[in-house]
């Protein structure tokens, strides 16, 4: 007859192996998430800079329109 500890040890090893695989997947996902975060941060800065440029151009356009209206008046 097989002793109970001989039945338990292979199961524990299988659980440990699966846990190691899960930990590796989680670590990989963490690295990928870090990469996405860095890229998103860069994209956010680019979008903010783009909006700033558009606002500046809009202000300049408003000034020109204001000058033209003042000349007509």
C-alpha cells in the first residue's frame, strides 16, 4: 500500500510548478503594463503639447480677426 505522504508530495510539486508558471505570467504582465504606462505617459505629453499649440494658434487667429474688425470699423 502506498503511504499517504507519497501521494501528497507529487501533488504539492505539481501545485508548486503551476504556481511558478502563474508567477512568471504575472511578472510578464507587470513588465508589459510598465511599458504601456511609459508609452501612454509619452502620448499624454504629446497630446497636451498639441493642444497647447492649437490654443496658441487660436489666440493668434482671434487677435487677427479683432484687428481686421477694428480696421473696418
